[in-house]
C-alpha cells in the first residue's frame, strides 16, 4: 500500500502553490476587510486551467478526479488563502458533476465548457430557510408551463450569488403529498441567474467576507425545459453526485487551513521569548501543537480514502461523511490552538490566525453539521435506528 502522492499530483500541488504565491497575507487580509470577491485570484486559477479540474477534457476541463481536486483545494487553503480562496472556486470544482454525469451531450457542451474556462460563475441553490438539511421537504416549486418551468420560492446560504452568472437549482416539480417517497418529485436545473426574478439579500456573517452568502427570493423565474438536467422528478438522485465530492473537498480545505494554522503557531512558538526562553520549549505549548498535527494527518488519510473510493466508483458515503467530520474537528482544533499559542496577539488581525479561526467554522458547520455526519455513520454503517 503506497501513501505517497504521484508525480502528477505533486506537480498539481506545485502549480497551485506557484499561483497562490502571488496572493499573499496582505491580499487576503484586505479581502477580509473590504469583502470584495477575489476576481483576480479566480482569474488566475482559471487561466491556469484549474477551475475545470474535474470536468472531462472533452468539455474543456482536465478530467482529473476528486483526489486531485482535494489536493488542490487543500493546497489553496494552506497557502494563506484559507476558506476565502478555497470557497471562491469551490462550487466550480464539484457543483456541475450532476451535469457531467446526467446531462445530454448538448448540455455538457453548453454548460460545462464556460465553467471550465472561467467564463461563467455558478451558485448552488438547494438549502431553504425552513427545511435546512432536510432536503426532501423543499418548498420551492417549479411548475411546468408548456416548454418552460415557472419557479417560486426561497433559498438560503447560497454562496457567490452576488457574482454568479448561473444557478444549479433544486426545486419541487411534484407536490410532496403526491409522491410515494419524499425523495421523488424534485427536479434539477442549471440555468441563467436572472436577477430580475431573483432578489438576492446578502447575509452579513462571521468570516469569509469576500465570498458572499445570501438568501434568495425567487418570484416567477422562467427556466426553459432544455435547462432541466435529466428526468423530471429525479433531481434528488442527481444532486447526490455532487454531495459526496463536496464533503471530500471541504474536508481537504479544513485540513489545509489547519496545517496553515499549525505552521504559523509553530513558527511563532520558536520566536516568541518569555522568561528568557522560547515558548515552544514548554510542553504546554508543544503538546497541543503535536496533538493537532497528529489529528490533521489522520484526517487527511480519511480524506484521501474517501476521494479514492469516489474516483474508483465505490460507495463512498460513509467515508465522505467521516472525512468531513474528522477534518472539520481537526481543522477547528488546530486553528483554536494557533490562536491560543499566540496569546493576546492571536486576537490581532496582523497575525492572521484569528481569521483562520473564524473561517474554519465553515467546514465545521457546512455542508452538514458534525452531528448529522455522525448520524449518517451511526445509521448506515453501524445499523442503528434513525434518530431524526
């Protein structure tokens, strides 16, 4: 069993690091202050051919796997970009996987290539205010009228909606009371983000200011039938092909951010002199950092295992949820420890670790809570009765 990265994977990592060097701590501190989307970073990633890393080569992408995408995402976060940089390209890496798997040839050519080339940005419209993670209870309705659907409803926590050109939207096409199973009657669309029909409300939040989060109010959005992905009523099935990769990618980002935090804390502990000795000489500083390093390394192996399972066509739900849970917790502990290692200076923006602690809450909470990840494993792996 070989745990080493391949030469190609090392080359990917080196290429991403080279791009990220042009976007230093000051750049990301400024984006954290002004909240402006990192368009130049996004453009640099697109020009390097990395936005479409998982999109098939026939449609302008690199045709690589989730393993390579996770390495890329982790490298971005670890560069100093944190979740601000990783989230800027996150949806564009995995979001259109349902199109790549279930779309027609015409849809793949029309939808995937502009994304892979960085000409279009998309957002992911699933979560709703009153349903949260209970996706089968979505209230947003898409009613067919001839050759188009008319959509009304609300979505919440929609990232990059302020800058998106397209939306991957999950909506009910058959009322819940008319289907045999709640997973039926949901349909998936990839369509223009029509701002005359979608009212976007920015959510002021704790961290990752430059990658916006929003609530959407959809009133009479018209979607041509050719923008529906696959069959009507099977959208829940299709969307699952984006959910497991998302868990793997965000786990990789949490690991990258955690490694960055430990690196900064370790360097500080070597240089900070108190009582005529570096604080890193004290076991009370050493042991928490060593523990965090160990947790991050163990979680990374789980991330790579989940990615390998997905790329090899194996059922990866348990591994993806375990990776997301372990990485989210390990990343959080690392960022918290980095702040505490810095003492009072950990609270100062100039040392950056306070930003890491704020941003690491994203992979800890999203796309599902740590509790729901554990519920999945308890039910699907251990065979325990469903608790919710």
